[in-house]
C-alpha cells in the first residue's frame, strides 16, 4: 500500500509532533466486509464526488483486490488510480501485497511489494517492504514486532535500507505498556538520532470504559526534557457500544486550555458498522463546518465466520503544513499513500503500530488524499 521510501525522522521533525492523525479501531461483535466506499467533499454548500474505493474478495471472503478511483471533474467519470493485489494464507492473512499505480499509458505499473511473516500465534513478526526500481524490487524498509508471553505487542521497530552500506539502519521504535486484556495503556515513541541513541518523541496515555472501548487518548510531546500536552481524543458510544462521535481537541499554550479541532459523526447499521461518516472542522467562527462524507456499502453477510473487522481513519489537522502523524492501535502494519488530485501517488510509507510521522514540508500547496487500507482522507497543504 505505498510507493516511496519513508525517510528517517530527525530531531527537527520532533518539534512538529502536535500535528496528529488518529486511526481508531472500533471492534464490534460482528463486522461485515466493505464492498465499496463513496467519498465526497463539502464544496460550495454541496457534497461533491471525490473518490470511490472498491474491494474484491475470494470465496472465503478474504480480500484479494482493492481498487481506488478518483472523480474526474472534466469528464464527470471515475478514473483508475491505484490497486492493491493480495496473496493470503489459509487463515486469510496477507503473505504478499503488490501495489500498482495507473500510469499515463493506461496500464498498471508496479510500485511496492510487502512480504509478511507470522509467528505460530498468527501475529505478524516481520514485514519486508520493497520498491519497484528500474525493473527490480529493491529493499526499502523492514518492520519487526516483539510480543510478550501473552502475545501482546510490546515493541515495534522500524528500520530503513541504507543503499550506501547495504545494511538496515534503525529509524523509530514504539514501546507499549498493556493492561491485563492486552490493550495499550501507554505508548512511548522514540526516534533514532544522529548520535545513535533512542530519543523520546511522543507519549500516548489511553483510558477505557467498562466494555474495553477507548474513551480518551491523551497525546503529549517531548519538549525540552518534559512531556507537554498536545492533543486529546475522545470517543462517544451508543447503548450498543457502537462509536457515534470522535472528538479531537488541541492544547492552546496561550490559554492553557483544550480547543475544539475536528469531529467525526457516525451512523451505524444494526451490526455496528458505519453506513455514513461525516467529518466536520471547528472554524474561526466557533461552529462545526462540514468537510467530508463517507458512504459505506457492505458485502451481504453470509455467516459469522465471514465477518471481518474494519478500520476507521481519522485525519488531523486540516490544513497542515509540516508534519502529519498517523496514529493506530492496530497490531498489523498498514501502508499509507499521499495522493494528489490527479490520482498520482506523491509519497508513501509504512504505518507503525500507533504513530507514523510524515513530513509534508516539500509538498506544494493544495489538496491531497491520504489512503490507508480501505479508506481515504482529504487534507490541505498550506
């Protein structure tokens, strides 16, 4: 699910960690496979087509192809953009993923390859990422997971390939503290710096309700030797414990108070899967303003065994100008793409288990989309 290499984070990037992307997982009792997703943007008081995402499954309901199309406003038609081709093992876990881009000659061109390995408990232990360069697959990144005796994730290590020495170099690590149920109560992210030491970057502190759902996530950044408030993320659930609202607030250092930033309002079906998501931004007039709408359609349910868990993406901030951080509580790696309005992939990389920092400083000003797994989020580069 990505194209270019992720560059190793440096000290300069640490000062921008307040810019956050939060990826929430709301695991309900039964979840269906998404068949397609229509993404629309709020433009001049109306919802306008933006992207469509289509999934293809095999007879076991394992995902085999994920196709992205973008809306062409000139022809008022959908145009191919990217596709993701999966090879799965007998348990439905991907052992290989090849990502391809639709090029100007109207053909699919290789971009990236992911090769996954698992332990005996069906947990990912390594993910080798290679990029298609001059007709060959070249090493790019390796992602390694460490679990405790309960198979709870304790460390997630990212290394990048150094083409000068032909060796793997440390990049970032994510250290987890889990509760007795295996849910993280704290995460500390560290970057490998020029002095060859691990340096603190961000801390996440999670709280849960009695149903083991995340209710708050306090995010702090390491600044001048101390943890400083950055963001707070709050979830609201209905009586069925289905997520209905996700609220992001940022810390205002002038007033030392939390300020509204973005909210995500969900409408769910009887199984707790979202049928609609409307994203709103808090504007300068202190009101919620529409930003994006997601409409989900699902594969008809065949049996309990065919239900898969579906991820939900939340993007923050919008606009952004320097660093975007992608946050996830998943224990499977995912790939992100930054796509421009023409459907061209500008940048790509690997999501860590909880946080990945993306430097967008070099991007020209304009509208972009971040694609993660089966969903996309629009952002504006200022």
